């Protein structure tokens, strides 16, 4: 009986360790990808591979605030221009403008229409160029226009859009070749993570579609096309490329939420 007891104890301890890694991975992803203070500040190197796997769950935070605003602003008879501004800003401010930085960097690099080596150098340049400023102005105008074009948005659709876009982002990190200088080069890329993320993407897109909302699926498609564009033009996957694609993908999802729900 003693060997069996030890075996059971070892299995239980291993299960507890795996559970802790998932919990740590969630809070690590929250701390890295959201500006909202994380309730638990923790870092465990062994849990790093779980960060990307739990990125879709992190999307529930900005998605929840987006949905709350979409539900509450019409009830408060908020003027449409102000509603448009609030709805445009929520997905940006909740991430501390993290993805907008990538959006501007990629626009600067790709729109320069230079050779690949120069585009990659521009991507890493800390200075903000004219293409980035112009692209940011156009993005802001587009998001504000979408936000005030309809009296109301389906809260459920806006809840799921950031989840779907982040599931697509995590899958891209798992599958696409990273740039040599990207932090994603050190991220864990496992078959198990890919299956998990495919399931998350399927749920984030499929359940809302079954309920009549195509916005999360549109966000994932917008992410995929934008990511492929950045990947092809910059020679690999990076945080900037992901931020660029996620920003465009969520704008597409926002638009479709207003158009068709």
C-alpha cells in the first residue's frame, strides 16, 4: 500500500503544481497586457508558457468594460459623440495603449515602402514618424465614427470581441515564425497550447454566432488578415505586428457589432 500512497501523493502534488502554473499564467498575462491593476502580482518563470494560452481570458476584462459601457451609455441618454468617444477609448485605455504602440510602429515601417532590412530597423526605432501619426489620426477618426453611428451596440458582442481577437493573437504567436529580436522567440510553443487556443477561438466566435452576433468572428478574421500583412512585410512575427493586427481586428469587430450585431 505504501508505494501506491506515495504515487497518489506525487500525482496530487503534480496536479497542484500544474494548477498553480495556470493561475500564475493568468495573472502574469493580466499584468503584462492590461493597464488595469492586477489583483495578484506574481511572476513564475515556469508559468511563462501558460501566458499566451490564457491571453483570451484576459480579453474578458476589456470586453466586460466595453460591454458595460455599451449597455449603460444609452440608458443614461449619453450624447452620441460622447458615446462614440468612450467606446473608442475603452479597448485602448484598458491596455495602456500597448497595442496602439505596435500599430503605429508597423504603420511607420510598412508604409515607408523601403527594403526589408530598413523596414525592420524603422520598426524598432523609438521615434514616431509621419506615417504613424497619420495612421493614428485615421484610426481614431474611424473608431469615433463607428462608436457614434448607432444608438446602441449589443453588449454580448463587445464582450466577446476582445476574447476572439486575443485567441487569434495567441494562435499567431504559437504558429508563425517570430523575428529574431522578438520576445516571442522565447515563448513556449506547444501542441497542447495550440489545441487549447483553437478551442478558445471556436468558443469565442461560435457561441456568439449561434446567438446571432458575427462581430467576434469578424474581429478574428480582421486580426488574421492584418497579421498576415504585417508578417509578410516585416519578415516575422513580433509584439508590434500582433498589436497592429489586434487594433485593426477589434475595430472590424466593433464595426460589425454596430452593423449586424
